[in-house]
C-alpha cells in the first residue's frame, strides 16, 4: 500500500472521534473570523469533547506528509502557538515511520497513520498513538474561535 494522503489521514483521525455525540471533529478549521492577526490561521484538524465527563478536551492535529515538511515545522515553533492555545493536546500526524519519536517536541504527541486491520477486522487506514501528547490546561475558548466554529456549522447545515 502507498503512503496515506492527507484525506486518508483526516479520515483516520475522524474515525477516532466518530460514533455518537461525544466529539465534534473539524477538518481545516480557521481559528477566527475576518482577517485580524491570527484569525486566518487554520488547524489541519480539531476535535473537541462535547461532555464535561471528558473534561471538554480539545485536540489540535498538524498533518505532515513529508519529512521535509515536518523538519520545516520543527524550525518554526511559534507557528504552533495558536494551536497550543486552543488545545489541551497537540499532535503531529504522519505516515508510519516518517519521524522518530525523539524528534517530537515536548509539547506535542505523535500519531502515525498506517494501513492494516484495525478495530475488529476490515483493513483501512488507521491512526495509532506513538508518542502521547501531554495534557495542558488552557484558558476558555475565545468568542473569535466560537464564531469561527459557529460559521462552519451554519455553512454545513445550510447546504444540507
């Protein structure tokens, strides 16, 4: 099997958060509205727990499909600043074997996507935690993020 595409990787992440009403999962989520500083930054994927029993956990995912892209990201840690601000856990997501666990920054975890049988049988792309992300307490979300999520939901509901 070839390396996973970005879509394959997003599908594998979304599968983790699927099922019931425990999580909301967003692909390519803008962190704000308008064009003020930082509002045009996007998260490759974002998941938020929808129940207090899950501590309202929020996860930010940064997808990397090539080694050179991953190494460039490591040289620009400030690029992750807003993702870290809005997530209790931050994850790099890569094809299996793209990175070494010791290369993952202390504030991040590593999820690898690989092909195989997962969760009872069928072969598919699936996500596997290689380096656990540390939990960070964060301040509440801003109205700017809330409005961005609300716009996304409104847009998706108006097209159905």
